[in-house]
């Protein structure tokens, strides 16, 4: 009983409660958006290359501007940056929903609005990553991260299946309209959060100086750059393989749109199961267990290529979800406990830059590769390569042995 109470302790913190509610509302829409967007593009064009183009239009500006986004978040305040980003996301998703529902959507609309959303994400993602340690005492970081993951994972179980049902019955525009509404509501729910302002520097510093500080910390921290380097390759494979070729193969096989939604929901079941387990156990050696979990994330890609049927892909998707959730918790704890709070968003932005930089390459390259070599062969090889790269990171001693930091403190200002 005592452990259950400790797991819920972050909800007693005023700021965390509003953050939690804001994310919960937002996730009601964002868990549906990827499925809706993929099949909305495929309604206009059956080409996997066009879908890759739309996805790359989002990721390229996100990669280009994410370092600036980290500095903005550390300078202006993470809550303010998140609120502004949420409003802009509501407007762009709402515009795309109107175009789809009115029957006027064209491929270039998807490209332009995806690029706009990617630019907005470049600011919001480092801010979101750096905000949570400011909302709870240090000793509550694991339960706070677990609660945030639980809300995301519980909704992710239903979101893809609901989106797939909407796509089949009413069209993808309605799922994107829901997403737009939740972005707006989420911004409003952040208003009650009050965080002490960041302490003024003795001397004003430029953006370049702050970027250089973040880069110096990043390159001098071995576990940090090793994992980020590996994710440069892993995210490219995942984005090009599962996210780009997956819906194409599903549409042209017995899996279908609804089966693809079930697979995405199965992955979310694994995320949720691991979240429940992490409410009961303290995670030690966060990156050792995290990278072992990441390796399992290659299984759905390989199985989709070897045997593209709904049930077997769903089964490995559950295991993959458990693995990626284990990594997500381990990575956040490593960052939040080891990186100084005043540069956390900047360091997260370098993490995101390195992790995201090759995503557009995967999104643009896997379509032509599939057309030249066969979609199933490309997926099978990609899944195996993913597994090998994830396990190779454990040759780094700093990754294998990174410990938890046990400290007790109030929420940090920023």
C-alpha cells in the first residue's frame, strides 16, 4: 500500500497536477493523429514516396530548428513555450482537418502544414522534456515520469484503433479535428502552473554562447553521445521502415487499415504494461535496461517483413512497446538526474538533433528502396539491423554502468 501511495505522490504537487491534466487532454488527439495523417495522404496518393515526403516535411524543420528551440525554452520559460506551441499546433491541425473535410486537400497542403508543425515541434519538444523536473521534488522523478507515461500509454491503446475506425467510417479529417481541439484545450490547462523564474545570469549571454555550453556538456558526456549516435540510425530505420512502409504494406495486405490500427494499439498495450511494472519497481542501471528494451523494438519491423499478418505483428508489437517504454523511462531519469537543470532543455535539444537528424533520410529513402528491392525484404533486413545497432551500444561501459542519482530536493526553478 505504501508503494502505491508513493507512486501517486506527484499528483499532490499543484504544478504537476495541471501538467498531467494538460497532457492527458492533448494525448486524446495526438494518439490518433499519426494513423489519420498516414491514411489521409494515402487517400490522395498511393505512393509510399509521397507519404515519406510528408513525414520528412515535418522532421526536416524540426531537426533544423531544434537547437534554437532548446535555447528558447531555457531562456523564455518552458511553460510559456509549450503553451504557444500548442496554440500554433491547434491552428495548423485545424486547417488540415478543414481541408480534408471540405474535400479540398492536396499533397502540397500536407507538405506545407507538416513543415509548419515540425517547426513548432522544434520549440515544444525541448521545453516538454525539460519541464517535468521543475514540477516535482527530485525524489519523485521516477513516479512522475511513470504517471506521465501511464496517461500517454493508456490513451495510445485506444487512439490508433479509434483513428482507424474514424478513417474507415467518417474519413481522417475528423480524427485531425479532434487533435486540433485537444491542442487548444491543453494550452489553456497549463495556465495555472507557476514556476519560479530562472535566476538571472551575472552577465547576459548570447544564443551562441548558450548553445556552446550545451554542446560542451554533450560531447564530454560519453553515455550521452553514444546513445544519441545510435538513435540517429535507429530512428531513421524506424521512421522509414515501420512508419513509412508499414501503412503501405498494411493497406496492400490482409492487415488493412483497421489491422494497422490494432498493431499500433498492441504496441501501446506493451507501453502500458511496462508502465504498471515501473510503478512497482525502482529502475537501476537505467541505460543498460533501456538499451536492451530498445533492441526489442526492431522485432515488429522484421516480423512485418517476414510474415505480414495482423496477429503475429501484434504480439511482437506488445513486446516492443514494453521495451521502448523501459528505455524512455531510463533515458529521462538519466537526463533529469545527471544534467544540470539550467541547461536541460539545451542538452535535450542536442539529443533530439542527433536522434532526429537522419529521420528524413529514412523517410525519403525507404520508399524508393522498397520499390527497387521489395517492401518485405527491406523491412526484414531493417528490423535485423535495428536489433544489432541497439545491442552494440552496450559495448560502451558508461552506458552499461550509469547509475541512478539519489538526492532529495524541491522542484528546481527555471
